[in-house]
C-alpha cells in the first residue's frame, strides 16, 4: 500500500513490478500480486477505479488501483501522519498522468536493477516540489513530476523530470521552463545540494519534441543547456550517460 500512497494511482502491472519482485517467475509474481490485491480490496483498503485506464505506452487495458479512505488511515497510523483525504473518482486524463509518471519510475528502477546505473533517490509529487522566493519576495512553488538522483561509473546526476502527454499548449510548457529558470536564479537548490539539476522533458511524439525545442530556442531568456527534450526511447540514454553527442 505504500507505493499506492506515493503514486496515488497504479495499475496491477505497475504494482507487480514495483513491489512483487524476487519471485521465481513472472507467473508466480503475478499470482501473488493478484492475491494480495484481492485481499486488500476485500478488506476495503484499496479500490479499483470504475474504468480501466492504460499506461503511458498503451497496450491492453489494466485495472487501476487507489487507496480508500480506510487504507489511507491505516497507513497514517503506521507512519504517524494520521491523516487521510476524501477519495473521489478522478477524471481519466488526471489518472493517465499519474500512470505515466509511474511508467517513468519503472524505467529508472529497471535500469538500476539491471546495473545500468544506480538510483540513489527518487521523489514524486508533492515531495519533489520546491518552494522558493522570487526576486520580488513572492512565494513560488515549482512542481516537477519527479526528482531523481542517478549515478553511473563517472558521474552523479540530479534530474527534474516533466512528463508531458500532449494535453497542454507549447506556451504552457515554455512557461514551466521559465519557472525552472526563476528557481535556479534563487540559488536555493544550489545552496542545498551544490548544483542545479538538469530538467528532462519526456514528450509523447517526435513532432511535439521538435515544436517544443523550436519554442525554447526562440525564447532567448532561457538557457537551452538546462533542458533535455526526449521521447520515450530517449530517457534512458540521458540518465545513463549514453546520450549521443
């Protein structure tokens, strides 16, 4: 249930890959996952969404799970937070975004399990959000989808990751890049960690990636080296230092 608390929404396949590892076979892992989910559902600690929603990479539909209010209370007692939110059926686009973020988590986790890199830290929203003051002294909140610290043989890298599903206009994405620039100018992240993370934008299509790149290039106030724009297949080469020069 802890991963459901972190992600809010996960498919059965996500939960199997995140939690039910170390089994002799995928069949055994899938069977155990389904049995545990069934028990938690019977105990009314988790619930299945009314509709089936696919993940970032499409494919067959899968059940999507979330914590019930009772499940949140149980975890709250275990962690000492003691809080829960009212559970409502969310919109499809909202859930799809969270599933896409879970897909990114799994890409990083699989790479770490396979020895392509180390995954030293991974934060999801709202833990990865950054609160800071702009030059006018106004409180601002930067809201990345993920923050990750990875390490290869030669480097330790810090990343903010944005998962774009093509539902917003390019100007909105540029404004988010400007928010990153304001946060970097505050020097808050650098004071805490000694560096400022690169920002990876994961785009759904190559056409959208090119359009976004053109818009960033045209915005002269932005440092293009701060951002890496990739489609799904380009994420892993960036975080494992295998990106073509």
